[in-house]
C-alpha cells in the first residue's frame, strides 16, 4: 500500500516467529479483554483522555484518535496496535515532511490511491473531502484497512496478517508488535482506572462518537441526526448499539431515569446510565469508569469524556443499569 518496509523483508526463522507469536497473542488478549438536554457545564472540568492521560510519547490529540478510531472502525482491533503503527511510520506525525520516496504521505503513510479505498465514511472531525494528510482521516483509514485485512477477527493470526498487509515485512510486524506491547502495558490499574472499559460495548459505542457536535434533539438509535446528538440521543444510540440492537431506550432523560435497575452510586460500573437532577432530571450520561462520564454536554460543545468530580457533585444522581 505504501513505502517499502523500514527494514526490508528478512526471514526470521523459527525463533523469530516464536517471538512474534508471543507478541501477537499478547495484543490479541488486550483486544479481546478489552430529548432532555443540559445548559450546564461551564465549570464541569476539562475534557480528559479515555484512559486518564497521556501514554508514553503519544501526543494527547493522537492518543484520543487511536482510542476513538479502533473501536469505532474495527471492534477486534486494539488501539495500541493502531498507535504502534503511527509511531513506527511518522512518530505520531512528528516526521518533518511525512513524505516517503515511494509517494506515501501523511501521519499514517498512505499512498493516495490506497487511502481512497478506506477514507469513507468521513469520521467525526475529519476533513471533507477526506485527506491522507488529515490526522483523523488517516487514523480511521488505517483502522479500516487493518480491519479489512484480518484485525476484525481479534485472533493472533488476524492481527499478524493485518499488520503485514500494512507493510510487507516480517521485521516491520515485529517492530509494530513490540511497540504495541509497550503502549498496552502503560494502561492504568487500580480503583480509579477504567482499564475494563474496552470490554464494555455501551461505553465503546458512546466513545466512538467522541467529538460529534451537540445538537438539541439530535441523535437516534442509529446515529447522529441533524448533525449531532443531545445527551439522551447519545445514550439511546450507545445502549442500542452496545446491546446488539436489543434495548431501545425512551427518548428523554426523564424517561430514561426509569429504565433498567437502580444501582447505588458506590456500585457503578462502566456502561451504567447516570441521570442528574438538573432542571428536573434533565441530563444523562454514560459512566466510563474511573469517575468519568461520556456525554453530549451543551450547544457549542461536542461529545466528550469528563470528570465527575466537582460540578456534578452539586446534583442528585440516579444510576440505572441496563440489561
């Protein structure tokens, strides 16, 4: 698809393939583990990354893209593999020209002709028309290409085949997998982490819509409408998609307050709905673990991940578990 391998194809022998097998199995395990509205939130706290901060040398914007694109474009693909390719190709868009001698361009090093095959639909926040120079477009296209070439299976063989399709060299695969292992190992642990989020389909569905604009009354079970989501439109979409199209929520936050099972606040789990008594139970979000919430906040903002500390402590909460 792109430039010749950074290290030209060299046979690795039995020992080399054994090492690759271990690394691939590690990454596969990570992958498998893994219309009420509000006026609020001038003081709600800043947007934060899904896993609670920067990972290694990855710029925050690129980290958010990798974590958004992997579950949105390929359910079997772990974000760390996508990030590792970004590192190996251009050091997360830090390369001075982002051009190769073979004509590959942009953060993920696509030949323009190859990029076209994976550029649509235009991802949230991407350029229109899509461009391999645009970081959002390029990361989503890379996830789609990996998915089409085996990553969607989530198996060690599928992940290996997908990375090899990106650049046909065994040593390239080995380098990407080693880097992915390093990134995956940095994921936080402990009571304030949300390391289990990758295994929750409702959270994944909500997170796939990160940066989609807030639109009052926007959103359906099938996606944005009118250009975006309001708070209960987002939760309706995430629950429907995350339950395999089995659960259709009522449309408003006031109605959603009465679905599922009431859960004590100290027993919240990723994927639970949180309905807040602001303007008569007028806002709802999805608990993402680690005292964080995914929500569509207000006009002028977009779907984001925020801290629940501070601002939201001023209101009563009703926690609802679906399914």
